[in-house]
């Protein structure tokens, strides 16, 4: 709680870059690779300023080739780096579906090659993105053995889980709901902390029914629980945070 | 080309492992989880496993090359693709990315004229597949894939150029697939004249023909290796014949047993090796000073240090001295890739011709 008292309020969109930057000062193993992540700082400005700080060797502007981004990051991870790949919109991750599900996910199972990489990107709808900029494709990967999937709903979890993802020795997919980017605010400790992958959290106590949810729908679920409470029904809301953590 | 057993042998994979792998035995590199050459060895032999989907290794090896450069090592990565695989999207994505990054990467395109039953003319409207390199602004060679000396010299030169920072290089080795796509395929779709033409240019025979001459002096290493390989293969065959049955197929509990025995199970490795208590490195943008740290810290052993064929760039004099040695494995692997005599030995460079 001391850490929380010290914490400042932060926009949801910021944790994506902050853990990287703090982490990078101590860990040259982490590199960022993606479309427009360098000069422009990312389509959602999640990597703003990182190029100036860390240089082009660690903040790599890639061509519009999702398979090449994932593949190159996989190769880097085999060499001991810990790359973070950004999909500009997570919808485009399916362009690299083969690379992720067949190469990245099966490597450790098949020939004992860990791929400690993170694939992250803005997902979800509600911001006038249309059918190709609003997808929630996490379930494709939940059903793919060898991957961990993270989908946080609060700024605190976003930072802690991203740090945990970077430190994890498995390939981790990190979804960021862009509806929450500039709508949800929460306290984020400035220190180093992680949120364990695979632990759900109870967001609201209740005895009559349980609502399981994650990401943006978790907030909707809380609103629904409040509405139910006015009718005398106490709903428990559980935030999964990591739809799959088996790896 | 994926599943390039020749390259595996040159890089040092034991024939025993290949036999065990193909019989899906428990003692094979993948512990019986696969029955083809889908395995690698990052720590000692520096081999990244291929997968069945063609072309996927190209961006991965680009990433390995980029990581090597980032870590300050003068490594060159090499992989293979066929004429069929060169039509995949990831071939182009990967090669373009490698070109944009000027990654030290050599891609050998084995044009053996057939992708399963589809002739190359029906796949690609190009006379030379090496022309695809032009689209990415990288250099390419065309080499007679059945001429062992030419392949070796070309690959050696390409590796040296890539190591010198000239960016990725594409080598098209023109050859012929003597057998069918797989055991079940009698390859009756291959015209008889074509087969006869290429059978007359079988590379092992051509090599034997010139092996007594001084010309091939540069390839003595290869010849010796080849003999050793054959010897080792015979031993491997004996080994498998005698002992393979002792290593049962993987089923049920044995698979679980293997899972428990994985030395790098992430649940055991933990995340502490990348912890926040790491020493702070200044000037990380230029990577000065961080190399040693990263080598020591990552994975708790010097994997990154030994990934390439040569020592880190920091020791420039040693790197220079070893560059000839360093390029050997790749070049030797290229020798293995040949199938038959090729139509044109055309566009290789003058220095290569001088060597011949």
C-alpha cells in the first residue's frame, strides 16, 4: 500500500512503454520491433521517445511484414534477446499466424528452444475502428499450445503483467484493449513490480452469481454488477487477466 | 531448403541422431516427437530447427543475423529454400526485411526444377530465380548446383561478403531432384530426357572425376569430411540396427517422462536471469560495453558468445584470422546441397572463376 500511496495516476496507454523504458536501462536484452514504433513512436504513441533514448538498434522500425516481424523476433529470442514485437493493430496478427502458431509456439515443445518474446498490440472495438481494426483474436492463441495470453483491464495490471511477460521464458501475447487506452485511469506504482501470469483477481465480491470477464468487458461487468445490486442481487466479478497461462 | 540433412551433417550433427530422429525414437533429438529433420541445436552446433511450412526460416534467420550484429558478433546466418518455397509470402517478407536491415544473411535457393510435381516454369515466369534478388536490391549468384567446387567457392565468397557488411546475398543453385517428392512419389511426371540429362551430371561422379587433380586442392577439407560422413553414416546405420529397438517409441508415460526431463523447462528456469538488479549499462544505444554483460547474463552461459562461427567483433584481429575458417561450415553445407549438374554456371564472380 505504501507503493500505491506513492503512486501517481497514469493513463492506461502509458504503461506499455514505461516498463520497457525502465527495464531497458538495465537490460539491453530487450528490443522493440514493429511498424512505426521508432520515429513515429507507435500508432498509439506507446513507444514515444524510446528511439531517441535507446537508438535504432533496439527500437526497430520494420516494414509492413508481420511474418517478418514475428520471425525476426523469434530469431532474436533464440540468441538470448527478449524482443517485444508490436502489431500496429492486433487484427494484423493473423498475417503472422503461421509464424506464431507453428514456429514460435512449437519450438520449445519440439526441439527445446525457448523463445522469450512478447507480441503486443492494441485490440478490441468501441473506437470506430471497423471490422479490420477492432478484433479480439486472443482466442485463436488461447487454443494454441505453447503460448501464454495476457489481456489486462487496469493500468496497474498492464504494467505488472507486461513486465512479467518480458521476463517470462515463453512466448507471450499481450493484448491491450484500445477502448481502455484513454478512458480508464488507475494508480500505477513507479517502482519495479510484476503481476504474476496466471492469477485471476476478484474485482467485486458477491454471493449470488459470478461473472467471469477480462479486458474492457470487465468494466462493463462491474457496471452490470452495480445495476444488479440495485435489484438486490450481489454479483461477484472475476477478472481473468490472463486468459491462458499454461504456456 | 528445409530438412537439409547434408547441412546438418556438415554442421556436426551425428548420423546416429538423424537415424534416430527419422525413426522417431525416444533417444532422438526431439525425443520421438517428430520423424523428420525438424530439430536444431542452439548451444553447440548453432542450428535453428526448420518447420514444414516453407520459407518461415528466412525471417527467423534474419532475426538471428540481426541479433548477432546487435550483440557485436561477426556471424553470418544461412538457410535454404527451394524453387517451390520461393513463391511463399514469407520468403519475400523475410528477404525484404533482411535487405532493408542489411543483415548478414546468405540464402541458398536450390532450384531443382520441381516443386513436388509442378515444374518451375509453371510456378515462376522467370528464367533465373536469382532475379528475385534484384527486387530487394541485394546481390545474387547463379551457380551450377551440381558442381561441388563452384558451389563451395560461391558460398564462401557470399559468406565473406555478408560478413563484411554487404547485406544479404541470394545464391541460386541450379540442380535437379533425382528422386520423387517423397517415398511414395515415383516422379513419373519428369520427362525421360530431362532425367537422362541430369543423371549424366550427377555431382558425386563429377567430383570423383576431378578429385585427383590439383584443381580440387581447395576442397580437400570437403572430401575428407565426406569420407568421414560416409564412415559415420555406416557406423550410424549399424548403431541403429543394433540398438534402436532398445529405444522404444514414445508413447504414454514416456512422453511425460521426457517432459519432466527437459533441462530448459521454463517453469524451472524462472525469470530471475533477466531481473531488475542487473548492472546498469550506459551508452546502451551503441551497445558499447553491454556485450560482455549480455553474454554473461543471458541464460547463465555464454550462448550468445558462441552462436556464430567466429569470435565476437570486439576481437577484430582474431575475427579476421578466423574468417576463412568461419565461412567453412556454411560453404560446406552448400556443397551438400547439390543434386545434379546445372544448366548454367554463369554469373559467379571473377574471383570464383579464378579459383577454379
